C-alpha cells in the first residue's frame, strides 16, 4: 500500500497479519524454514502478540527485512533508531504505565574480569537479578570488552555469568529511564557490548545457562562459539513490551538462524530449549559442565 497522505495510513489494529508454517512439503527449502511454528499454541500466541503490539511487530518485520543486507555497524544503527522510535510510542508507554520502573542504584561491581596469560575471562555478576542488564552492567561489560580491543595480546575472551542464569535480558527496573529516545539511541551506539563482541568475534566464546534472554542472547549470538548448559532457555521478549530487540538481536540472530526464525522467536514470545537452539544453530554445542 502506498500512502500519499498520512491520513490514509491504516490504524494499527487494522494492519493485516498472516501467520503460517512453511515446511519442505509446502515449498520451503533449507533448514531456515523448519520449526518456525511448532503447534497451534504458537500460532495463537503470535496472533495475540501482534494484536497486542502491532506497531512493534510491524517495525520488527521491517527491520528484519533490512538488516541482513547491511553491514553489522549499519544494521545496529538501524535497529537502535527503530528501537528509540518505539520507546516514544504508545505501546511502550502503555507497558511503562502498567510496570513502573524501580531503579535500584548500587555501587557493587557488575562484571568480574580476570586475565591469565593471553586469556581474558569476563563474568556477569548480578546473580540476584539473573544478570539483568542494567546501565551499569552494560557500561562495565563495554569497558571489559574494550580492554580486549586495545590489547591484541589477549587472544581468547570467555563470557560467562554467575548465578542461576547467564542473563535475563534488559533490567526491567530501569526501562524507559533515559530522558529522551535520542539520548538513548546515541548511548546505544556509543556503548554497545554487541558491537564489541562482533569486533572480537574470532577471539570470543560464551558459555550460557539458565535464562538467556533479550540483550543477553543478542550479545552472545555474535560470538564465534556459544556453548549452553542443557537447562538453558532462549528467547526474545521485547515485542511484548512494545519494543523490538535493541541490543543487537536483529543483526546477530539473523546471521545465525535466519530472519524467519528470529521473527518467530520474537513474535511468539516463547522460549526454546538448548536442543532446539542447537538444531537452529543458535548455539554451537551443549555441555553440562560449568
């Protein structure tokens, strides 16, 4: 549909939604088509999530059609701009009204770094919050990764997390605390752990466990090797908040599992287990040892 006059634009609730499974028997080819929707519950969940946040769902589809054709740097910029736009939108405003932010200022370190010879170990350390990514954790992780960028004698970087989860994603207690979306956009561009993991990709491995959601998953998906415990659950919950993945996920995940699977993971708001993640190539190995 071409819209010449903004008044001609369809209302969000009138946007058409098409949900389907395309397997090999229906003309799909290659592994990317498999397991997109695995049951009626997923179809119903997708329809419900799109109906609840049509602006975020539509934006996600547009971004996922765009980022695979861009460089990682360009893709991250597009994702961040779209994310910032949605932060100023009615769907995120509704979520914020229903879920008041409760910042928890703390001076405790959020990332532990240790260097042994040419190996740098970086461990997320907010176990009481399932390593939810606060502004401080993001900044501490950025600083730790920057050390490896400027010191090429570090040949191996290992990412892990303390506590019951690798990372539950963005800290919901802080969501929407930036004074305006533009400041948030510029901050994401300047302090992006995902961008640094991509830059350090060939030297970086990650071991994940428990909840590995949102920004936690989006960041480690850039690593050369991701190993998961059998108990790991993976997901992208952002559309349910009226947003899209904003920590690199529309760029990192399509490069691992394709844009269709990325869309399915985000639009169903489901989690997948380690076995499914391995089959999708979202991770590279399952190992019970931690």
